[in-house]
C-alpha cells in the first residue's frame, strides 16, 4: 500500500485499500451518500457496503452510466434525492465510479447546502490517475464539455486496484491516455515503462500499483500548488483542447481517452510547427500511443474544419484566440511549468489537424 499526500489529502493506492474507507470519511459524518452509476454499483456495490459500519446511515443514489448522464439534470436529480432523504451538512458524499461519477459527485458536494465533504473511490483507471485528483468537478452542456463546474477538493481518494480488475480494455485505454500525457510532460522513462507494461497492465498486481502511483505523483507536480488552475496546472490540459472538441464534434461518440490520444498527437504537431517540440519526440509519442492500442488520427468522416469549429466553444478560448497547453520538450516538467499555455493562430491549429486527418 502506498500513501501520497502531495495534494494536501491522502491518496491511498494498493490492494484491499477499500478496507480503509471508514478512516477516509469525515469523522463527524452522520451519514454517507453513495453516488454511483448503475453498472458500477451492480458489480461492486455490495463490496463497498460491506466496508461501512452497520450503525452508519447509508443512502445510495445511482444513475445510468456513460458521458450522456453528466448533465445538470442528473446533478439536480442527485441533489433532489438527497434533499428528499433529509441529508444534512454532516453527510459525506462518496463518489464510487469513474470520471463521470467523480465529476458529478464532487460538484454536488461542492454546492449541496453550500458545500459538504466528499471522498472518492475510483473504479476506472481514468478516474484513478486523473478525474478523482485535484478537485475539478463539473457537468457537460450542449455547448461543450465541463463548462459548468467548480473546484472542490475531496477529503481523500482510495485507489483499490482490485476494483480495476473488471475493466474492459476500452476503459483501460481511457486511463492510459492520461498516463501517457503525464509521461510526455514530466518523465520520458515513465512512457517506456507504460509501453512495456502494455494495455492490460492492471492484471499485474505489483506493477499496476507502481505505475498508477507514478502518474498520481506527476499530476501533483503540476496541480498541487495551483488549485484554481491559473498557472502550472494548466499544462495538464495538454491534449484536451482538441480532444474535447473531438468529443463534441462526434456527439460524445468517441471515448475520452481516445479523443485525448488524438488530441495529444494533433497538439504536438502544433508544438512542432511552433518550434516548441522535436519532431522525433512527436513520432516517439505517437508510436507509443499506437503500441498501447490508442488512436493517433481523426476518426473517418470527421474533418479538421469541424474540429476547429467545435473549438470555438472551448473554455480555453477567449477574444477569438485559441489557448492551447503545449509541452516545451519531452519529459521536461520545469520547462513545461514556465509557460503552460500558448496562444496559437487558427491556421497553425488547422495545419496540425490536417497532419492527423485520415
């Protein structure tokens, strides 16, 4: 078991750490409200309940799985259910699921009765290495992804790798894309380790703990001291400006991890064109993504012009200029902290998108 406290709260990683759940909850909590999607709860719900004391009041709220459920309507449903159950400010919201659940549950906790505590138990690799860390919460709208939300830090995050054993390969890929992002930003050798481990590394109990912990530590390098996302943390948006636009353009028909994978390749092309990144390193990263089963080119039928249009809705665009988080060299954390956001002209973005078009 590993304990990382770089975020200002405990991130506990290992096998069977779900047994530490009671210690991770607010000591004064009068009740726990479990927020989970229906699929996750059907698979792991009883295991979670068994870790809570019988004397504790437990409320459960589930919703349909998938990105389509990450809406203001679902948030309202969760809040109304909590209010109807009479849950008070001493309730601890328990996020139990993937990135969608983490974003929803954390947002609910941040606004319910003007803010209550929450704890995250990620059940997907994506949530374990990214969504559950750093306190970013929110919902999607028809105008784009995560445009309504807030930063509300969890009390603790429990990453029980045993919960990842039921993930399908596609869900593993979602998390691997974020781990590759961390490697590009901070540690070239970490990318080599990911490629050696392969897309199903969660089947290796020892190796998965170390790889997940490394990703958590790298995210903390950029996020722990920039809680409100105004400085160094913004480099973690690498791959996401184009990735989110791709999700929007396809009506969320592409998974987050696959969109970010394509987004990283396109944005690295923009970095190469801008003289910030070596073309040989771009080729190395794109080949690593392919080796991990992730895509590096736009889906068939999606044009560069469509992605550029979708980018006009992104919250990282202002005054007609596109702000993109571009790395300044492979695996160079300090260089990537200095100026994490670059203003890029539309023709440069279009040229980069054309490089990843089929």
